[in-house]
């Protein structure tokens, strides 16, 4: 009887956790734009929204956050991140322009509250995979230290201003030249590649391990029951 | 332990495995839906398709009269369509499906055509199911609730809805009282509801 209880608990807890935290995968090429539509709720009309990056074993990193909301459509650009919060339509849209391979990782849309209140997840965690553009010729630029700096140190440039105008019409667009200490990496430091690898391995290993654990428990029970029925 | 016990254990575990694999969805055979021709619908002039499978369901109420017989609900469905098509000048009744207190599902725009039940952001990404009546101070009868849930299970079975579809109350996504306080409280307890 104890084993039954254990099996039941394992099944249910696995399914529950899986529902909301199931990742949504987006695969794009370098230079392309990621667009994520995160449904919100009318009750969050006056709350700020944020786009965060999740790294294994670290606190979520807030990449961009909307300004204090009047409950109307408001947009903000922070570096390569474009946030468009439309409270009357209950939709929060995030765009990441000019994607780099190093952008690959796990992200999420949240309703942002001042600490210590925890943010509320909107939509599902976003698993972004940015593939290298095979057509670009990489010369001395691509060595052992991947350079994020050249693209992020210019927060005021808008490489796709034209595209922006076609998407956003009568709304207040604020371009912030924020110093982003967490996103801008000085040219001399080396980026730890293993972080990204560790995260992707973990997100594969964990569900697989769970599956193996459940299956092995099921087989053990079946084995024992069968043995007993044959009077062994 | 005896042979029958062992067999029973095998069978139960197999069933649990199946249940888990189906993500706890009740196997759905689609229940009866009153087709447009049967409730006397005027022809639709809508043409915008919905991209399937759809991820969201928006539950609303008409805030109008309720009906509790097939005859009166047939009439009510016509009334709602008339209001939407003639007065609001939409291409058809706004909803994808209507639920009557007779416990029947009435075909509106169906699974494949975009509705006009919410707004420009949510109409293209959701199925709009409405309960015919005003549910601020009343609850729909159990048979109406069952009809709605059966309809959504049917949507999943047909591939019109994603298996992990999410239910929203109309007031969650637009500034409105719909689907009414009482019905809203009910749907918040539905398994697929997500705030």
C-alpha cells in the first residue's frame, strides 16, 4: 500500500509542475528578431511588466522593465529589448532585435513587483536558441572570447527604426539610453560559455531523470508483484 | 500473493500509465452540437480563419435573456445573431459557440472561423464560448456547465484546441463584467483556467 501512495504522489507532482513551467521553444538565426506575446490579465493593467533571463543557479536577471503604468498602451526600448505593454488588450509583447548566438538561453515575461514580492510568470518560460548564420564569414572577430560588447555598448542606436515604425503607431515610444550594468560586458572580460551549456544540459537531464525514476519504480513494483504471484 | 491480484496490479498500472500519458484528459467523443441550420441561423459572411490548434478559450455571457428549452434557446440564438449581424454589423454572431440552459451547445462561427467576441488581440488567438444569459447573480445549471466542458474536450480531440489550452474569463482580457460574477467564480475552478 505504501508503494501505491508513493507512485501516486510522483505522478501528480510531476504533472502539476509541468503545466505552467513547460518551456516554449523559439529557434531563430543570428540577426533575426524574437517576438514573444505574453498574455496578461486586466488585474495587472497598472502593474509593470519585465523581461528576465534565467540562468542556472542564479537569480533571475531583469533585462528590461516597463515604466510605471497609466493603464494604457506603453512601450519602452532598452538596448536590444523592446517592450510593448497593452493593458486594455491584456497583452504584453517582448521583442529582442539583432539576435546573437550568445542570446541563447531561458527567458520569461513577468509582472514585476518591487521586492520582496515575487514576480508573476506570464505565458511560459521561453527557450531561445539562436543559430549562427552560415553565410557570414567570420574572420578575426570570432576567437575564443565571444564579443557581446560591440552590439550592446550602443544603447541609443536603433538598427531597425523603420521596422519599428511600421509596427507601432499612435503610442508613446520611449527610448532609454540606460546604462545596463548587467547586460553590457566590457571587452576585456571573457564570457563563461559553460553557463549556457550547463543550463541546457540541466533542462534535458532533469526531466529525463524524473522519467527514469518513475519508470524504474513502476518496473520494480511490477517485478515484485509478478515474483510473488509465481510463489517465488 | 495470488494470480488474480498480480493481473489486477498489471492492469491498474497500465491504466495509470495511460492516464498520465493523456495528461488526465477524459477520452472525448464529441457530444451533440446544434448546427446552424437547425437553430435557423442566417448565413455567415465571415471569412477570417483561425490558426489551429488554438491556445485560448474565452468564456463570456451574453448578459441577455436565458432560455431553458431547445425551442426557446433556438430563438435566443437567433436573437443574439440578429443583434450582432444587424445592429452591430458584424459578419455573423460574434461567438464561436453558444451554450443554452437547456444543456445544448449551439454552433456559432465554429472551430475554424475567427470570432468577434473579445477584441483585436484575443479574437485571432482564442475560441469564444458564451453562455446565453446573465450570470452576475445566477449560476448556469449543471447541464450547461457540462455542455461547455464537453465542448472543450471535443475541441482537443479534434485538434482545434491545444491539449494544454488555457481558459480565460472575458473580464480577464477585456474591461467588462462578462461572464458575470457567479459564472466567473465557477470557471476559476476549472482545470484549464489560468489567470
